[in-house]
């Protein structure tokens, strides 16, 4: 199975199926998620006091439970933003203002910064080339 993003609509459908008494395997097959994923959300429902079978469901409380259970899908800082604090130093290493200093290749300059500052080691070479311009 490939990656499929979980949202409130899918989680509500999963919750409705589980409340109606469907098994984790059935929900997994119908919704296209792995059984372990469905089981994790069912455990979250149980942790918040819900049980399979018909019961009164407070919509606002359920929305709060969904918000708590859903993963936080915010992106981390972009690769360009990660290099921004080192931009001037990168430019100086790649094209030094001192004519006697030897210019480094962008990848070598990045490796120097990794050693010096502990810059995260990620495949950011294309961004590095843009930053050095």
C-alpha cells in the first residue's frame, strides 16, 4: 500500500465504521489503510472513552479527538531556509573577495560548514547552488 494522507473525513468514516461494529480488518480493506494504522486510531478512540456499538456522540468532542489523533502534517523548514544563516559565508567560500584566496566548489564549502556548525546533512546540493549565486 502506498502513502495516503489521513484527514478528518477519512477518520470520521473510520470511526463510523468502527462504532457500527465493523472489524479492523474490514475497515482496513474498505478504507485502503494498513490494519496497524486502523488499529492505532481505534486505540485512540478507545483511549478517549468510545466503544463499538451505537452510542450518543458529541460532535464537538469528537472533532477535538480527531484533531488530537491526526498527525501534524506541517512541513519543516525548507532547505533554502536552513542554509540562509550561512549564506554570506557560503558565498565567501565559493567566490572569495580576497583575490589570493582559493575558491571552493559549492559542495566542498557545504562540507566545511557541516564540520564547523553541524549544518544538517541532507541532499541539498541544487539549493546550495542557487544560494551561492
